[in-house]
């Protein structure tokens, strides 16, 4: 468990080191509760940490 992220043991992960020639994009796991949402609603699930791989997407707080 790094950065407070608990990844299930069955989850497959791949790690690459980035260099000047290679850049990696982190695609976080999509939470089941986010299926069927439009792009504008999905964008609210994205955080800095989920985009750099140190957190998982979280449902936005309801006002």
C-alpha cells in the first residue's frame, strides 16, 4: 500500500520508467458507479492523484 492506495491482489499492474524518449499515461481503473455517466460528469471523478497513479478515482462530493 503506497500513497494510501490499496490495490486488490488480483489486479494486474504494469510499471514503466519514463525517460526523455518515453512518456507514460496513467489510466486509472474505472469505478463501477461511473458507468453510464457523460463526459462532464466523469471529469468530476478525476483528480491529480488519480492521473499520476497515486490515487484511485473517487465519486465527487455532492453539494
